[in-house]
């Protein structure tokens, strides 16, 4: 077994064993990493061309009932500034975003009890009615099968719920006892069953993570077969017990992006804000390693800094129009183009036939 054989196997068979993934992550050389990057970029270009989809992120609440150990807005953090947007504010963000060309709105927040099914279905169905040509993505944590279903029926199309880690022991170290590894996995399968375009994902370099747990993440991605996968480096938050842990590695995150692109050529794969936080050119590098989505922030500027999951988050001061201009320029500088398209998941075979 050597790294090149494993890279070629992932490219041709879209899978590998846990041992092979772990071996590759542990032993990949700079030259092999470049080979992997080129293959991943070529694969993304074959499926999406040089187009990069944009998603307008609206951070609707910094209130959360959970206490994930790594998170800056965990409930026990008394220093966190709590806010929640009103329905009117959310609609205002959508209006602003629509005018800027966004055709996907991502409503993201902590697990905030205020946003009951009744409140959320009202918001989702209003956005659906006012913007029938837009995709609505939700990222509101675990809610239960019936709740997910109601929101889907109200007009939501996609749901992002990072699995965080596919290793139970690791999950239990990062989360308090009340949170369940099984329930998180079950939620993801429910979302798929209901018909959402579903996004899983994990942090790279989180405390206690090993190459073996990352290999399990890759196996889980294959098993769940999500339409989207959000991965970004772990970045510590000053008000958590992990404040002194180092951030996840840029290089390892990029390697994983490339592996995931080869594993599932048509997956929607964002170059995350966290990637842009650990390196000024992180998002550009993400795209060059096989990512095809960026998520500029449409949240009201006065609340940006309060949605503080990790320290030093970029773009907390810019207005949405500035964000899109900046990202558009960044993408152009590497030969890519931002597109104002819903950017739905489309199975690879269909896309290639359409081209
Ligand atoms: S990671 Fe999500 S669920 Fe966990 S505390 Fe933070 S906002 Fe809440």
C-alpha cells in the first residue's frame, strides 16, 4: 500500500478502507498532496466548470440550549452576547440578499427554543412565498423527525447538520452527556429520508481527533451519501475549555476537501469561513482543492460579531454587498466565477449529460 495507489483507488472507486484513509492522511508527502489536489480540482471542474455557488448565510440566533465543549455560544458561556433576529429582520436580510443576486438563503442558529415549529414554519413559508425561485437551507441543529418534516413541508429544501465526528468515543469527549452520538446520526438519516438535500460535516483538528477518527468520518460520508459536506479547521474559542488548543491545520483541511471531492465528485463542498480565518487565502485554496461553494454573510452587521462560534472569525464587520464584492474578486483572481444560481445538488451523471 502506498499513498499514490490509495489516491488512485479513491479516484476510480470513490471509496477506500478505514486503514487506507488513515495511512494516506498520516503519510501523504507534499508531492502526493499536489497530485491529490490536481485530481480533486479536475474532478470539480468536470462537474461544475469554473463556477462557484454562493449561499447567503443569515445567523438567526446566538441562543443555544446545548453545551458543546468547543463552541463559543454554548449555553454555559456567560460572556456570549445573545440575540435573535425577528421574522422581519430575517425577511429584510433575504430582501437584501436577493437584490445582491443570492438564490439560496441559509438560516442558521443555535438550538434556540424560541424558534418552535410554529415560529419556524411561519418564517420558512413566508420566505418560500416571497422568494419562490430561491432555495431555503436550514441549519438549526437537531429537532426530531416530525419537526424536520414540518419545515420541509413549509418549503425548506436543504438542511445542514454537521455530524462533528463519526467516532462515538470522540463525540462523547466533545459533547456533554445529554447529547447523543446516535441521535445526531439518526437525525441525518431522517433528513435524507424526508427529502432534504442534506449536509453533514466535521471540524479538522478538533481536540482528541486522530487520523483514525478522520478515516471514520470519510467512511461515514460514504455511508450517509450527503448532498453537501461542510468541513473547516477547528478554531478555539477563548471562553471554552479548549481555548489553548491549536487550530486545525490548513494543509490537513485542504487534503480532506480533496479526498471528499474524489469520494463524491458531485457533492456540494464549501470553502468555509473557518478556512478563510486560519489563512487569508484559505477560501481560494479551498476552491483550488476541489471545493465549489462559498457562503458570504447576510446577517445584519450589528450582530455579526455576536455569532461567535470560534475566535477571530473574518468578515464580521462587512456589509453583505462588501462581502460579495470581496469574494467575487477573490474567485476571479484564481480563474473562477461566482454564479447567482440556486446551485442545487444535481447527480453527476445528469450534469455531465447536460453539458
Ligand atoms: S455547536 Fe451548535 S449545538 Fe453546540 S453549543 Fe454551539 S450552537 Fe449549540
